[in-house]
C-alpha cells in the first residue's frame, strides 16, 4: 500500500524542500526529490547512497547504407529531431521524445534506436529514512524521463514527493503519480498569483490538497483570505524567521528547531484529517 | 542587446532584479519568460496591444466512427496515453505514432492551444511607457520551452532599437535554455544558502554550455556571510564577476506587495545595491 503526497508551489522558493524534508522526518515517510533539474533535498538528509542507476532515453540512428533519404521520418517527427538534407538525414538527439514514430514509417528499415544517458536516479538512507532523487545531466533539456524513472521506483508506504517549481511538464508528471498534494506558498502578491495557478491545476487533475503558508506573518492575511473564499483547506502556517532562513542556508532542517516543531505537528495532523490516512 | 536573468534555484529574486534593472535601464522591452509562473507582468499591468493563441504541441484525437478497437494505437504508444481506446490528454505528447499505425485512419493529430501570448503596454511616470511580452499557459499544458521562444520573438517585434530584459525561470531545462540562447548578457541571481550555491553551479554549467559568461548577483547576501564569502571565492577563482551583492531588505517584500519595482523605494538598501550593480553591469556590457 502506498500513499504519494506531492509538495508543490507554482512559485519557486516558497519552501517546498523546507516543508518536504521536515514533514518526511516527522512522519518517518520516504523522501523523493522530483526536482531533478535542481535537487536540494539530499543536502538536508545527507543520505548514504546505496544504489545508483543511469536514466537513458532512446534516439534514432540512421543506417546510411539502407537510407534512401526519402524524408518520411523527418516528415512524421513532431519534434524537429530529424531533418532531411541533401546528404542524408540529420538527427538532433536532444529534441527526440523517443516516440518511435520515425522507425514505424521507415520503409527501408534504416532506423534503429540506441540509448543515451540523460541523468541518474539515486537511492539511499538517512538513519531509517529512505531517500531517493533524480538528477538531470546539465545540458539536457528534458527532465520528464528522469522524473518518470524515479517515480517508477517508488517504495511502498508514505512517499513525500518534493516537486519542481512551476506548473508544467515536470510538475504534471509528478502529480500523475500523486494521491494528494500540499501547496506551499508565501504571503506575497507573487505567491498568491502562482498559488491560484497551482490550485487550478490540482482541481483539473482532481487531486485533493491543502495549503501551507510559509514565511507567514500575521500582518498579511491575503493567502488565508483567498483560501477561505475558495474553500481550500489550510494545513498550517510556518512563521517567517530570519533565524529559520539562516538555518536553512546551512542545510539544517526546520523541524530540528523547537521554534518550528509545533508547526509541523499541526500540519501533519491536519493533513491526516483531510487525506484520511492512519 | 538581450540581457537574461536566471537563477537555478527558485525564489532567489530574479523578478525583483529584472524589474529593477528594467527601471534603471529605462528604455527597454521586458520579456516575462517564467511562463509557468509569470510574475513580472504583475508590476506592469496595462493595455494588451497584442494577443494571440499559441499552440505548443498536438494531441491525438480518435474518430470513433472509423475506429474498430483493434488496439494497435495503444500497443505503439510509448507514453501510456491510450487506454481502452481513449486518449489520456495529460499523457499524450502529440507524437503521432498512433496515427501512423492506425490503418483505418481513425486518429488525427490536432493542434493544441497551450497558451495565450500578450504584448502589454503600460504608461507610467512622465510620458514613459513599458512594453512587456508575456504568456499565460492553459492549465495542465506542456511545452514551456517553445513558449519561451515565442515570448522572446514577440518582444523582438517591438524593440525599435531598444534592448530586451528577460525574466527567466528557475531550473536548468528547456525553458531556461530557451531563455539563454542568443543572449548577450546573463545575470545569475543566487542566494547564500547551500541549496542556492549547488543550484548556481548547475545553471552556471548550462551557461558554459551556451558559451555565455554570466555576471553574478548574490541576493540577500547578509543572511549568511560565510556562504557569501564562499560564493565570492568561487567566482574569483573561476573568473566570474560578482556584479552585485544585495542585502536582505524587508522593503523588497513591501515593494512586491505593492506591485512596484524596488527602485520606487530610493531609501531602500536593496535599491542602492541594485543601482550600484547596474553600473557594474553597464561597465561590463561596454567592454
């Protein structure tokens, strides 16, 4: 049995990893860093990595002895990964989505596929906590295959999925494997704007969710008012604290300071109530 | 001249810095290329002088009048996007493999509207106007990279000899690459945290990949002086110029919540630091 909870935000820097790592430690769950472009979670867990696997994708290779340069492969490719020139077919590997359409249309069986490495997934333990992450190789444009590989190896039990910022491919790929979500926001005009975009996405995907307001100050209730008006569960708030920011900067978890323990306890309790797990 | 502001890590202050530089540079066109979560335009609301639908990809559509339910499409789909003869929109990458294998021609690829692009003109101050090119993505769509390219293209249509300042997105993937390619100047905004530094190194490697030597801005530098020192040491040892160090300043949040660039608050320490940084950036551009 598994329960996968995505921690996302829309806006970057609101505190996804801050919340994910502390929640994982409190709930003794599994931690999965799905922000494969810029993973930070392992800084806080410092796990001993026990398993490492390359993430590969397929790309087409043209056998020039069989290729008649008819150009059908280039015509069918929706991603401009193949280009017909006078001298042959050029392949742009990094644009290839590995869909296989080109080899289906090739009448001369001139197309085969090779694999190339675009990243890595790693698994380790920090005390008893299972930590996993994906890391996209610098220079690779597409993170989704790394995220998919990572999510294909999820352990049973409660999985906290630390998402990338944004609301597009990377986040959607993670959400498609999620049973529930926690939206981490900050009380600013930008935070509110991007929260609304994330709410739209979660509603479209029909994923139950609640909100955590990080860097909260009771001077500003715009996020809480928005949540109330939209009938959105508020799991809790984490007060802004310069000391908290400094601790974070050093790679320390907020849960380890007494100042924040009760915040995470309240968040976890409210999450249990809404997501209904024991 | 195209200047792009990126960061690697989210939340370091790209939009704060881009907006400020845009004010200091005065006669520039803005491009809000953080298309997933655009914030720059919030400071520059005005009149939309251009609005277009953008199709970032295609989706497979099955004509059930022709479909005989043979399942060939599902067999060939590499994305698990067809189940029980139905196309699952979110998983469909619009590759067309299903359309190719369907011998009943029951599958077509149709253009999917993934966003609307806008060019917005804002009047402010004494007869000044700001032009900003931006986009609003349809919820749940993909193809951020292509959209970034379109937003930049639209900005270029309005330059009239001016420069462009691009507010980039976090990360190192296609959206960031689409923001970086072809730029003349790049400013990486980082923060003095272990997470920030690690992410900075990765986005720096992307810049090197593109043959761009970026300038560095250490934002909220006083939150961790030893970390700031570490970043500066790295930059010195590797010949990267730290164009500016901006202190943590509560006025920045006040400015954001008033939807104003920080340059409106002349007394703010962050504003002073950014003004000095702009002078350094200009010096480097003119070299």
